[in-house]
């Protein structure tokens, strides 16, 4: 090479060297541990490098001026650093944990969820409808979870020392005002809803979000399916009725509808009944869900209708029996929309309306009542970052009650009231790291009927104690308006209050879930009255009080034994109240000290069958014996039930199903009714309150019609 050529090459290399800038630094976590293999590059270019085993990096670039350096690594938040490249030397970059990654602490104290997309899942959608003894009822399945007390003659949720009126149910964030089918005393009810329409279910046994209110003990949140998977038709033929459903799917929308007819006459003829039915239980129900997907949101419309009719002679120690007949018609519908507003803002809004009519006969007395209720809601959510999220909203509740009691042709009286209230709420989620998070909220309420306002704070703290475990604690105030049985007589009373304190430990790994939770609930302003039950001439006040403390245990395992899934739950409850017509503080008759449930489901490949067993135990419930001097001083015998179901896959789309409750024929007593007056010996006679039948047996055939010839209803049995 000539001297002239060498000189030109040297000048070119030198010019290139002078035009380059070296970028260097070190990448660590917040504890200054080096991060190995982090990706570092200048945005919009190919200039970059990776951090070495000391967390250090270095590379050169021809770019000049203000540039953006991007630093990223899995399980950490990506960081963008905008500087002049001349200042990008000796950089010290600390990456924070990505709180959206797996292993992040979860704010779920005291909440059980069911849904395939939830990392905190305790039950799956399949579990809701395959639990033996639940008979496909959402409420029945959740009664096997800790925190609930067994009241088999009622069928509703009794949670942590609270009665059934202390729990509320929502569909797509909107209140359901009459969530249970109509029934009479001593005959268990069930939820009005078909499980297959829902893909997300959350059951909070206390300490729930500030978004919800007017419930002292718990809320059950149901979310309808966001998108129908396939078109299909399902047919059901059962020993107690028949039903069908169909799903139609279009490009951006879908419609699911179902109908079911129940007539218990054949069952009541075969299975011995402990009451006299004058007209067997009969009901017709239907539901539909319409979904429409827009560019930035989803619209859902839900509707439900049910009609129930029956008549019976209720046993009564004071008479030869009470003739009771009921016709109930209920309609419920809601519309909801959730959409993206841009810049990390989302909107959720909707409205629900319900109408419930009853025509009741009690011997010669006729009662006609009607309740029309509505709920309007608007919620906005803002995501400031992965670590800071805020949602706030307002809502309006409307309630119009009318009742006409006809004693004779010439004597009747009316009760009515309008009950409206407003609420506003705000709640933030703050993730300080993957291991520590805080949820803080507040709910403000104004009740127009009672003319009072309250502010209820709610707070939850979660700390991750290991890769698979965490601790959570929560506190909150909760208010609830007395129900219509009291409001129709007196509106000078106030809302009742409960304060919840909860401590939770949870462990979840490889198909196994463990939850242990302790709680204390303090009741104040409970309703008191001076008669046997609420009446027009009762004297009412809010001087009642009480408390409930306990320990809940839940274990689920679907990995240890092939084809077997099981869960076990146990609850210990210590509760006392001075409410209603109690002369002193005592344990109410709906509370059980010990509750145990064991649920098993086993798939037998050779038999093409899924079998399930559910065992339920509850210790005796207290009751008052007027023949003794002490109040609520005796207890019933322990409650036991062992239920069985069997689903046999006859072919790809045909299933034979059998369900039997109380297989061993346990003799259960729920309490006693005592005579109003003593007999000639000065003793109050009594009768035992027992199930209307010792067993409930269902035999069914399920047939699915779909294009792929493979869909079936095994997931909905």
C-alpha cells in the first residue's frame, strides 16, 4: 500500500472514531443486585448491548443529540431514559419489579373467585355446576366454601355470623334485587340464574371493595360471558322438568338464551314428603344474554324472567296447619357497557331494573305486594402506571314498594314506601413492589328515605411472604338498610353497621391452594323490636349490637391423585347478638359453631363417567326453649349430609345424569316450634322443624347439537 493510500485510510478511520460515542453503565434491581442479560438499546436504532454478569454494559453509537435509551428485562418494568448521548456514560440504572408479571402479590383478601382468567381462582366455572348436592345452583356450590353456615331449610348464603339478608348479588356490576326463587318457610330456595351464562364469579366473605355497599357481610359478583365460543343447542330432560338453550353467533355479536320448566309433582309422588302439598311446586324461567363488540368496547344486555306457583299446608303446633299458597312473577334486566377511552382511561356504565310481584294466601288472608327496583351506575378507571390505579364512580338506587293486605271483603290496609339512595366511591391500588401492595377506598352514602348519610372507609394490605405465599389484612366499615318487612311499618329507623377486621394467609402452587383466614366483625345499630316478628304495632329502634369472630380454612388439590379433584373447607364461628326481639345477648339460631365440607370429583376413564361426592357437617344450632329459664340455651343435633352425582358420557354429545342428596338418609332437625301457650301441665309443646323430604333425587338426559359433533354439557352438570 502506498503512503498516500495509507494516509487516506487513517484519516477515514480517525474521522469515524471521532464521530462515535461510547454509552456505558450498570443495571441493578432496587436492592442493587446486578441484573444479568438486560437488554439495552437506543430507541429507533440497532445500537445496543446486553448487561454482563456484573450488570455492566457498553456499546458505541454514531447518533448524536437527545436520544432515548431503553432498558428492559423480563419480570421488571421497562425504563426509558432520554438524554444527550454525550451524557450517557457511567449510568446507574435501577429496574423495578414488574407488578403485572407472575408472582406479584394479589389484593384478594377474603375473596374467592371462579374464572379461568383469575390467578386467585379457588373454584373453576366447571366446579359451580358439578358439585354434588348443589344441583347446578351457583349458591349451592359456594355454600361449600369456608365462611358460610349451613341452613339447609333456607338455601341462601349465611356468611360469618350474618343472616341471609346481609349478602348481596350483582350481575355485571349491577345489583340484583330478588336473586332467589320464591318459596315458603322451611322449603329451601335456589338462585334464579343458570350457571352456564357466567364466566367470572367472585364471592367475598367480608372486606369487599368500596365499589359495593348495602351489605353487612358479603357480596357475590357474577359476570356474564364476554363472547360466545361456538354456536350450539343444548336440551335437558329431567325427572323434575325440561329445558333448552341456544347460542347464535355473528361476526361482532352473539345471543344466548335458555328456558327451563320445573314441575315437582312426579318427585313428590315418589319421595315421601313431610308436608302436605295442595298444588305441587311449578316454575317457568328463562334468560338471555346479548353481546355486541365495538371497536373500543363491549355492550352486554342481560334479561331474566321467572314465574313460580305452589300451594301447601304448613305444619303449625298451634293449629291443624296453615294453608299457604303463592304465585310469584319476577323480571330482571340490565344493560352494561365497558370501553376504552384512551390514555389508559376506561369507562364502565350500566343500569338494571327489576319487578317482583307476589300473590300470597295465608288461610283466609290475601296479600298482594309489588316491588319495582332500579340501579344506575357510572365508573371510571385510570391506570397511571403499572403501580398506580384508581377507579371512582357514582350510583343511584331506586325502590318502590306497595302492599295490599285483604283480611275480609270489607277490611284491608295498604303499606307503601319509596326508598332511594345515592352513593359515590373511590378506590386506589398502589403496588410498592411485587411483594407489597395497598388498596384504599372510601364510600359515601346518602339514604333519602331514612334521611341519613355515612362515609365508609375500606383498606387492604397484601405482603408476599414467598414465591407461592402471601399475607393480607383488611379493614372496612359497612352499612345496610333494614329490609322491607320493617320499612313498610317504620321509616324512622337508621342503617345498621358492621366493621370488619380480616387477616389472611394464602398459598398457591401447582394445582394446590391453601387459605387460612381469621376475622372479627363488630355489629352496631342493629334493629330491635318488641314483638315476635315485625308488625304494624311493633316499637322499633337501633339499639342492637353484636360481634362475630372466627377462623376459616380452605384446601384444594387437583394434582396429587390422577383424575381426582377435591377441596376441603372448615369454619369456626363464635358469634353473639342482641337484636330483633332478643331479651339478652345470645347466639342467633342461624349460626353454627363448626362447619365442614369435603367435595370430591373423580373421572373414571374406562366407565366414561364423572362421579362426585360432597359431605357436609354443621354443629347444632341454638334455639330457645320456653320451658327453661335461660334464653337460647339449647342446641339441635348436628347436621350431616352426603350427596352423590354421576355423569355418564353415553356418546360425544349425550349424557345420562343422576344426583342424590342425603344418601345415608341422615335424620336432620333444623330447630323447633313451640306452642304459643302452655298445656294443662304448664308445658309448652313443640314440633321439630325437619326437611320437607329426606332426599332429593334427579335423573336426567342431556343432549347437545353442534356443528363439530363434539360439544357436550359435561361442563354444566
